[in-house]
C-alpha cells in the first residue's frame, strides 16, 4: 500500500518499525524499492529473539535489498538506515525513547 501511494507521503523522512519481524520481508521490499530515493529512510527491525535477528533477519536484509548492481555506497547507506532491536517491549521502548538506532553491526 505504501509503495502504491508513494506520492502521498512526506518524502523527506520515512521511519518504519517492523514488530516481530522474523524474516523481515515487508521491510526488505520497502528498503529495496525506496532506499535509493532522495529522502531519509530508517527501518527498525524488532524481534524478541536476538538469534532470529542475527541468523534470519540480517542475512535476509542483505540478500533481498541490495541488487547485484549495488555499489559500496548503496551498502553503506543500507547499514546506516537499518537498526535491529531484540528483547521485550521495555527494551524496544528504551531505544525508541532515546531516539537511538541500534546499528546492525552490533549483532
């Protein structure tokens, strides 16, 4: 729906929170389609289990968002636009209230 109506939302900043993300496919699709556009995009993947983020979500993000023609700059933009949080609602709330984006390199 967001992709179909992309002319109607504010293109300066876009923040996405995917709760219970598992494989994270919806956000992977948005990243793949919108990351190269001229606006700031932030995606926060959240799952209770850290191993899901590390062993399932992270590989999926890397495999399904970067195209074979992607450059090192695309990869850098991806890692700076994506964060991952594991744990309960309190941990997620702490990250959101501190306006911090936990980088994927911390997994």
